[in-house]
C-alpha cells in the first residue's frame, strides 16, 4: 500500500513539474514564434509583417526606379550632425516591405548615422520581387538616393539584412554597382530550389511564394529560380579585394526557423570554390556540416557573440561564416557594432 501511495505522489510531482516548466518556458518560446489563430499562420520575429508608425525623424521618401520609373518608397534617416557619417542600408524580410518594424532604425538614430530602409518590389510573391534584376536595381537606387541626400562617408557604406533581407544582402553583394564596405547577412536564403523543397516539407506559405515569384505553372520553374538564387551566380572576386562579407546562421534554424543553416554554409563554400581557395581547412567540410546538423552544438571553444556560443567559424578572403547558438534571428546590436568597428 505504501509503495502504491509513493508511486502516486511521484507521478503527481512529475506532472506538476511538467506544468511548471511549460509555463516558465512559454513566454520565451512565443517570443520567437507567435501563432495567429484567426488565420492559422505563423509570424516569426524576423519575418513579422506588422506595420508600425515610424517616428518623425524618419522621412518617408519616394525613389524612382532607374529601370522602369516605378516609385519605390523608403524610410530614410539622414544624420543630423556635421561631417560625413556611415550609411546603413537595411533590407526588409521575405514577407515584409519598407514599412516593417526594423530594430536597426532606432539604433542608427541613437548613433546619428545615415540609414535607409527601402522597398524593392515589396513582398516576395511576385515576379518583379524576389531579388529580380528590378528589385536589385531598386536597392542600388536607394543607395544612390541616400548618397545624394545625406552626408555619407563613402568608405563606410553597409548593407545588412536577416531572413529574406539576408537573401537580399547576399544578392546585393553579388550584383551591386556600388562600392560597399561591408555586407552582413543573417539567416539567409541562398538557393530557391532547395528552399522550395524544404518549404514544401514544412507545409508553410513560402513554397507558394516561390512558385509565384518564379512564374511557375505545374511545378517549380527551376530556370527562373536559379536566376533569382545567388548561389548560382558568378562570384565578384574583385569586390572582395575591398569589401567584407559576414554570413551568420543560428544553429537551430531549420528546426526552430524556416531556413536551414545549409543555405549559409553552401553559399560560403561556393564563394571559396569560385575564388579557387586551395586550403581545405578554410571550407566547411561535409563531416563538419553533418555534425552541425546532427548534434547542433559547438565544435570547440570559438568564443561567444552577444553571450551566444559560437558553434563553428570559418574565414577566407574577406568572407566570414559564423554558425552560432541561436535560431532564425539577427543579433542586432552586435551586427551593427561589427559594421561600425574599424
């Protein structure tokens, strides 16, 4: 009898502890993933389409496309203090546009540095969006606008983005006409063919978006998908003589987020191969990739960024890949400081 009562007490304690853990962890989980019960859709923090009221210091500007004369809008903050200041070009996420909340905006205003948050054909679900030639031209046009309408230190032009903005950052690195000092790409998509298949498995909205932006009928149009995927483009080797590219991915992305870390790893390796890097230790090996995907933990003592352990870091020819303990996110304050540091 005593044994039976003891077992019941242990069982009740286990149930109560489970409830406590669930309540304790709930807010942390929901801070990264929020479910809209009315629509059955998921809003990820770094692909949140909520529109905000931008404060008066940020000017709403209209920029004519240099290709088709269509107006693309942007929020723009020109530095107020005297003398040339850096320019931060912050690119919106896959499902967002220029109106989307951007944590970088307030940080740039605090530091009084030039900032622009442009539209480039809006949400990635049309043929003109999704890093098309028109969209990439829009980003270049936004940079030109900022250069003409603020005092910019032209040695400190930075392009940064997360998720779909990371995808746009990699694409801008590959094709921009401007002399850009640093690119910072977080949780980036690099291959629309791979991401289409991955999104199909996850049954999320992105697979349908990709079909729309590639004008696909009866299956994915892989030719157009390649034309909109930076992993298939020619690497601008000469650009890396003076520009730096930082690629970041959270180790849990693809599990707790929508973009597997292989997009960042494969793009990094592609650049090194195109640059004819011979030192195999500078690449992410197949074994390293498999171990990251299987164990999701640091390989060694690589230090931390913003208190997060680094799982793997590789560098070559002004390109850095950093896989850190995190999910589908940008460590915003760290990212900005890295751009601004000499």
